[in-house]
C-alpha cells in the first residue's frame, strides 16, 4: 500500500506537470500532444519515480495474488497457473523498460494509438487476474459469510483500479479520452480499502473469538467433567454463544465492521 501511495502521489505530480505543457484551450481541430522532457529535468525524475513505484507495487501485489491462488494450483494445473501468472508479470513489467529504450514511442501519430493499446492491455489483464484471485477465494466461503462479501468488494476494487489506471488525460485529446476512466480511481481505491480492511477485521475477530472460546472452555472443563454429556454440551454451547456475542459487539463498536451474521 505504501508503494501504491507513492505511485499515486508521483503520478499526480507527473500528469499535472504534463498538463501544464498543454494548450489552455483544446478544440476539435487540435491533436493529442505528448510532451517530452529531458532526462535531467525534474519532471522526468518524477516520472521515473512514478514508474518505479508502480512496478514495485505491482510485483508485491502479484506475489500476494500468487500466495492466495497457490492452494488452487492443483485444480488449475501447474503449467496453466504459472503460464497465466508469468505472462501477466512479464507483460506488465517489461513495458516500462521497452518504453525507455525507445521501442515504443508516443511522439509518432501513426503508432500512438497502437502503443497506447499495448500499455492499456497490460493494466487491464493485471486487474482481471488480481480480481479473479480474490473472487476465487470468495467462492470457497459460505454465501452468507461476511468475509465472502468483503473479498468480493476488494476483487471489484482491484479490477476497477487497474482499468482506471490504464488511461490518462494528460495528452489533452479532444474529446478528453481517459477522463472517464481516471475519474473512477477514487472509487476503486475506496473499494480496495474497505474490502481489505473489513476482511482483515473479520479474520482478526474470528481468531480472537477462537482464542477466547479456547481459554474459556479450558477454564470451565474442570467444573463440567462431573456433569452428564447432554448437560455439558448445553453448557458449552451457551458459553460459546455468549463469548461470540460479546466479542462481536466489542469489535464491531471498535472497527465499525459487522463480521458475524445474525
């Protein structure tokens, strides 16, 4: 998340600097313009930071996605699994080095649209893969599970985030292609944050509940050994329900996330 924040701040500064090089008024007779900056310029340094932070954030997200999908590797097949994840990694990460080396250029009008599509498809493919990872995990949970809902929110957030990040309005085209996609960045970040935060709270609450039940049962077992099995089971169920209700109310009040279903 730190890498994403750095990427976002640097990207905001980078594209704001590019927009200052555009005409104050863009009409239908104007063509998209991609300003170029010297390597020593501050603008180019900011752009480099933006790209590097984006690559680091992507690699870390890719590693997390692999860990989430790893239990499904047998079901998907090792070759298919690593082929999909490997292509996604190579396709996304190699874009920036190729651009720096001059294999892709946005200064030539003939190749501009094709190059934009090449860069955009890498982001779209990544968003779909990351979203699919969270959806795959969500499908293994109960349909009425709060964790399932939170994971699905995070999945849609990642898909929307990479779709929004695949475009830019810095080229100042007419009409302003990319402005619609960029406008969804805030919503996608909110969905990711809510989904991940709520999922973490739900898992944490579940672990806290398990520890509380284990401790309580251990303490009360001595007093229940002499009871009949039916009465003992009834007492344990009552104790567990009380602990669950108490923990749910406390954590819901602290976090604002309802992790347990009624």
